[in-house]
C-alpha cells in the first residue's frame, strides 16, 4: 500500500464559462513527497488546489486523495489535509491567538496540545508578543506568517501550500521551509506547494510539475527538467517550458486598453 | 459540539467588541420610538386604542431583533470576501455544525440587541403589565432571533455580492418590518394587508410579545409560539441546505 499515490489526479477539467482554467490535467503525488506545482500567473494552480481541497468541483475528471474520491468523500478527505490558501483567510476582527485557537478546535486538536502548539508556532513565527492584538493591526507579512503558523497547527497527511511565502522576508521563509522539511521527516507529511520563486522550488521539492494555460507541460525532478530542456537552472527550464510572454490578467487588460485607445484615436 | 461553541463565541465576541456598531444600531429603533411613539401617540389615544408607546414598544423590540439577526447574513458575505469562510468550509467538521454555530451566534447577538432596546423602551416609559411574563417575552425574542438569523444564513449562502444583500435589505427586511403590525394594530385592516401580515413571521413574534407584555394578543401567545417554532424549523433546514451547497 505504501506505493499507492497519496494524490491521484486524472484528466481533470475545470471551466469557467469559456475559460478552461484546468484542461485535462493528470498527475500522481507519492506519499511523503514534496511536490511543487509551478506555472505562470493564471496557469490554473489555485484552481487545482481548490478542487483538491473540496472547495470546488471539477467539471470533469477524477480526484483521489489517500485513496478517497475527493468529490464524494468530502468530510473524510478534509480530515486528511491542511491548507494555506493564496488569498487571506484570517478573521481580522479576532486576535492572533483566537484565530489559532478556532483553527485548533475546527481540526480537533485536544485543548492541551492546542495551547502548547499555538505557543510554539507563534514563537517560531515571531508573533508571540502580538498574540492578543487584533489581526487587522498586523502588517501584510505578519498576517501571512500567522496564516502559515495556523496551517501548521495540526499535522495532516497532506499539506497544501499555495504561494505560502508570498510577501515574506527571507528569515520567515527559511523558518517555514525548515519546519516543513522537518514535518516531512518526522511525520511523513506529503507537501503540495506552489511558488513563483524557482530557487525555493529547486531547494525543497522532490518533484515538480509545470502547468501552463491549464495544461501540464512537464513533470519530473529539478534535474530532469533541466536535462529535458538543456538548461542549467530551474528558472531557465521554467522559461523554456512556458515561454517568455506575460499571460496574466494584466496582459489581457493591457490588450483591452490598447484596443480602447485604438478605437478612441479613430 | 465544541465547533458549534467556538463559532457561536466568535459572533458574540465580535458583537461585544464593536461598541460603535452597538450604539449606531440603536438609532433606527430609537427614531421609531421617538418620532412615531410620541408623534402618533395623541391620534392613537383619540381613536380609543390607549397608549401608543405601550402598543408599539414590543414592535420596536421586534424590529431591533429582526434587523440585527438579518445583519448576520451580511457578516457572512464579509467572511466570504475576507476569506474566513473558506477556513471553516475546508475544516473536517460537518457543515451543519458550522451553520448552527454561526446562526446561533447571530441569533444571540440579536437577542442581546433586543434586550438593549427593551431597556430603552422601559426608560422611555414602557410598562409591561406584569413582571412575571417578561422572561416568557424573552422566549419570543429568542424565537424571532433564530427565525431571522436562519433566514439570513440561507440568503448569505446564496448571494455572493454586497449589492445583492443591499437589495435583500430593501425588498425583504423593510417589508417584513412594515407588514408585521409592529406599528399598527392587526384589527380592521384592509383585506390584502391583513393577508400579507399573516404570512409575515414577525407578525407572530410581535403579537406574542404584545400578548405577554401588554395583555393584548390578536392570535394568542400559544398560537404565535407554535407558528414561530414551525417557521424556525423550516428556515433552519433551508439555511442548512443552502450552506451545505456553498462553493468558494
Ligand atoms: N471563480 C472564477 N471565475 C472565473 N474564472 C476564474 C475563477 N477562478 C479562476 N479563474 C480563471 O482560471 C484561470 C486560472 O486561475 P488560477 O487562480 O488557478 O491561476 P494560478 O495558476 O493560481 O495563478 P497565480 O499564479 O496568479 O495565482 C485564470 O484564467 C482565472 O482567471
Ligand atoms: Mg494562484
């Protein structure tokens, strides 16, 4: 059983109207692996994580987590993962401590362990002194740190981290990756992460999948991707796989602006 | 169980922390009490209906409970916008527990606000006929609170935009208030209005309170309670169903 993939994604599609956010993607993640999901803005990374974390349903295709169908066994699946979302999900009208505590209760962490681990994590991310302050008084990076500390409060089988280090200083980033690697080593946690920092992915990930325009374009270790593309850094390999054009919303918005400008000039 | 409790506590804590909001939300009911209570008082008296303040105090309390309970639906939209809703939706707990915790929290806040207005009406000169029925009146306040907090949950789970909720406030909450006989008697109404008042759950809440606090109920307190319980069950079920369907 040990070799059964902990996450199995088969031919999933997610469309929003005419946009194919995820278009026939398949991959497996092995237990205990740190798996990086890379891709340019709007590639479909967050959409995939939302489907894997039961927040939205795929248009078609199948998703399995720990052998369970994600769309039909939602509660059982939710017991097995933890997630740090790309977008904020804290209650800014509560204190840091209260946010941690509610999370502990939601994830059935026993009271005593809850206290202890909240303290350890808040200290680790240097939020202990500010634990009784309302989150709305925190800086952006502090909020992000709290979000991560909260995500690490319980020990799930699979940890989803959607751009966890966005906006974090180097100290906090190091702290976080060290802790995540420890978790993997001691508890065998599988980590599924996305990031735009290629050096980070290169350093922590065992395997990498690259997605672009909703389609998977490559999978393999960092070394394999470099070899496949004949490049000597992950960043170069990433650019070789996904091209150098910008393709996020701002690009389309800029296109539209140009269109409008053209119309006006007439 | 713990889950229900922490989510309930969250709503109550946030209410107690928002002093400004508490004071601000006294404005509406106070205005009705002041302007209508004292403005229409003489006419009401001349029509042989007795003291208007006595009559409308339960209505104003009902109004405060209605508005505060419905406001918990807006709180849900905020939670959606600021992301906290997601945090609860992916947690390994039944959606029903989350929904119950939130709804009871919203209802509790509405009861607290209703209590505050109750005190204000007492200061303004409202006199319940008996002290003994006051605790029972709180049962009615609680029922009204649950009915509308559950309705707010159902609506908050369905509507995603703030503007949408603004519409709900204008086209649902205001009519619920004005059709509830909170500010006029149920006797001798034109037929259409009479029919409309009877499909408005708040009518029964206000009527029950009025029966208990002033001894003047149109339907009878037992009937009022029965209707509220039935509607409450229906709305909680609807809220639970809508909440279970949320995707983020
Ligand atoms: N709720 C939605 N409604 C419509 N389109 C959506 C929705 N969510 C995502 N999309 C679209 O799906 C595509 C993929 O978005 P997604 O958020 O998955 O990208 P991403 O890879 O996480 O990008 P980023 O690196 O910018 O976070 C984009 O084109 C986006 O506009
Ligand atoms: Mg994303």
